């Protein structure tokens, strides 16, 4: 078989072997292989040289093959690293620093004080009432009689600055409750007038006695009667006793001077007078009589 030298000299003898290369993929993945034929041209005139080269080619091919295999294995490892799976890095979370606990000091156990005995209650001792010298002292709880002309004022407290409650007339019989108390230059006694009034009266200035413990016999006094009083007719003449209060009422009797009666009702105001219903001790006379007019007492209580 003849060969066209021209064609051979122009294109050369196409000889070669199949070759693989590893190329890196730009995507970062593992390399891919590319195969192509290595073409070598041999000059037709240099056939002996080509034969020599053919004898040397197996050794070269072996070295190149080993180099290629080394590149095949080392290249991907250099590019992508080892094929062994890489451990997933674990992100260590910061550990919060443990807050240091503030040491609490041991508090001492409170000592309970033993109960103390209550102090004895001190009773206030009233200051002693100064002794008042009275020439003619009165007896507490016993009756006495007003002897000063014009009578005595009854006051709420034993002082002339206290308001007066009422006036006790001369001859009025009273009951002594407390005293004596010295104030404002007077000797004071607390008394009851037997008509519901209780207060302080001046018994004198240390020399004169305005209240006497000597009650004596019952006597008429200048005051208005109250129910239950024993009264005496002090009118000079006869006192008219009527069936009803009023000067127009029927006359039932006429009472004489110093005749005594008991007051059973009254007073009733009529025709300018105060009327009291009186009854005699024997019960024969009973009716209404006026007690007086213009400061003149016709019916006076006996004390």
C-alpha cells in the first residue's frame, strides 16, 4: 500500500494516544475529565527517528501516566480538599457569667426581753382640804335654817363669780350636803332646799352666821307653796276659799289667821292670782285659795 508523500509531509502521520485531563470547574465543584487525542506529526523523511521515538515512548508514557494519575488525584484534593466529610462547625454560645451572690450575713436571733411586771398604779391622793374655822359649824346631812335678812343666793359653784340659781328667803329650812369651803372671803355650804334645788350658799364671813343649825319649831317662811307643804294663813282677817280658781267661783269657806292646811294641788293662774287647792286637817274644808298679791303672803309654808 502506497502513501502519498505529499499528503504525509503536509499533514504528517497521525499517531498518538487517548489522553485525559482534569479541569477545574468554575462552579467550585469537583473537576471534570476531558478526553482528546494527542496527535503527533512525523516527517516522512524522518522514519528512523520516528522508530527510535517509538521505542522510547513506553517509558515516557509510563512517567506521563504516573504524573497524570498523580494530578488526577492530587488536583481535586488541592482544589476541593479531602473527600472526607468536614465536620460541621458548632457555634459556641456565650455562657452568661454567673452572677455572684451577695453573701447575706447571719442576723443575730432577737432576744425576747422577759416580761416586766406592771408597775403598780399610783392612786392620786387628793390634796387635803384646808381646815376652815367656823364658829358655829353645820352638820352634814342635818337640817339648818336661813337666818340672814333678805335671804341667800344659791349658786352652782362656791364662788361669787358663779351664776345664781335661785334665792332662798329668810327662815327657809334646808338640808346641809357638803362644806365648809372658803372662797372669796366667804364660808360656803352645799345645800338642798327640799324643792329640787341643789347648790352652794354663803354661810357668812367668819363672824356673822347666815345659816343656823338651830332649826327650832316650825315657822312660816316667805316663799310660794308646793304640793305637800303644810301652810298657815298669814293674812290679817279671813281668806276666801272657793270651789274653783277665780274670783267668780262659788265660795265654799273662809279661813282664819293662823289656821293650817295641806296643799293638794296648784298653782293655777286666774284673775291676777296664783291659786292653790288646800285641805284642812279634819277634812271639813277643801277648796281653792289665792297665795297673796303685791308682795304680801297670804298662804306661807311652815318649816
